[in-house]
């Protein structure tokens, strides 16, 4: 049984701060081929599509397409603020290695 990704309260709070839902947008998390480790995350504001998995919290939405879903099984989508900047992050237990950039990984 496939476990869907989880979204932290911090990530939903950040989406609420930027007013994503008020603009009719959701945070789209996708996995694409490429990057320095084989796969890379694409994170962007987008409209939900009919076949997306929709994760909801605090009036906001995070969406994942069906092709990306197996790569994100049981992953945690978070928002972090560090000295180098603030960004959405993905902690993916399926990734065997990742690049220092944080957006590229291999399985």
C-alpha cells in the first residue's frame, strides 16, 4: 500500500502567508528526470488538475500528479528558513542519495 506524502503545518502556514488559495493556486510538487543526481523536484504554484492527489490544510492545498506520486511515497514536504534563504523542502525516504542543492536526488 502506497503512503501519500505528508505536508507540515509550517508548509501550509507559508502557503497561507503568500495567499496561494486566495489566488486560486496550490503548491505543486513534481518529480522530473534530470538534475545532477538523476531526478529533480519541481516546486511551483499551479492550479490543481482533476487527477492530482490533493493534500489540504489551513485552507491551502498541495498537489502531486499521479506520475510523481510513487517517487514521493511517505515523503515530508516542509518549509524551512535558514541563513541561505527560505524554501520549501522535501524529505524523501525513497531517495538513496541527494545533491547538495537539495532539489536533485537518485533512487
